[in-house]
C-alpha cells in the first residue's frame, strides 16, 4: 500500500455484488476507490441504473417496488412480482437476505413494511446495515420476537420476548426503529420489544434490509410489500 501511494494518487479495488455498498462514501482513506464489475450483458442503461440507485438516498423514503431502487441480494434468491419484493431460499440454502443500496449513512429512523411469511420459521428486519457482518436486527417467529446485533460476523441476542405469535407473518406490518443506542421491534404500529441501550460502536449508522431463515433448506419465502422509512430527529 505504501509503495503504491508513493507512485499513484489513488488506487481502485473491486466491489463484488452482494458484499457491500457500491457507492464511494466519504472515508478517511481517500486513496482506495471502489469499482464495480460490469457484466458482459449490461447495456449503458443497466450501468447507469446501477450507479444511480447506489447513490445516497434521503429520508423519508418509500418503495412500492414498481421500479428498481437498488435492492441487492446477498444470499438466496431475490425477485420482484406484483408490486412486491420476494425473498426465498435456494435448494442449497436455509434462507435469503438483501439490503437497500444508498442507505449507508442513515442513522436514526423507523423502518416498516407489510410482510407475508409464505413459508419458513423466522424472518428479520435489518437496520444500521453496513455489510453482511455488521447490523442490528429484529427477528419474528411464531414463538418469539428478538432484538440482536451482528458484529464482525458474530451474532448475539440482546432482548427476547417469548409468546404465541402464530399469526406473526400473515400479511401484517412489522418494523424496526433505531435511535442512538435504543432499538425497537414493531408489530402493527405497536412496540413489541425494546432495547434501551447496548449497541456496539460499529453500529452508529447503516441502512436497511431483510433476511429469512429456516432450519430446513429451501423452505423459506417472504413477500414484502410497500416499505416506509421515517427519520427520528
């Protein structure tokens, strides 16, 4: 690195699909600049769309999935149909996940969506997502609602509420809110579980996403309808 800096004013490194945000956000290390892999079958419009949807998005934000707004698959399958985003597992995976490009600098907000869990045991709403190894999450299943965090690839449950939530994934609204060190999980506009503090310094900012999981491979599918994100000031 030092040898390169002595010769060049900047260098580029490859950003692979699903492994992080494409956009070059302000950073202390201005020497390294991200570049994306342009696929052989992309048209000029495809490339411009990728670049445009990767730009920083402002709050408030809504998405009804009529147009592509920068959702990036990291695991499993992602598709769009009937004004919905659909996440589903593959034959070889126990779940799926995706995040929204252009949300890296978001900090304090409430993220809500109408969701139908078609099959599978658990689904997650992700907040302050910086990459697949660092984010906050609310998980929802028929037996519990949990708040947790992922730090450098290590997941930890911070708060858990047990109960009978058999109708948890039946076309209802779910949400996650983050403000300073506090996290809230929402069901139908009501706070179901809340964490008042305990987040890590790595989780001061970041975007939104979804994740599905089931112990059985190829047994999860989540239909996600219109989403909304409101800033907390």
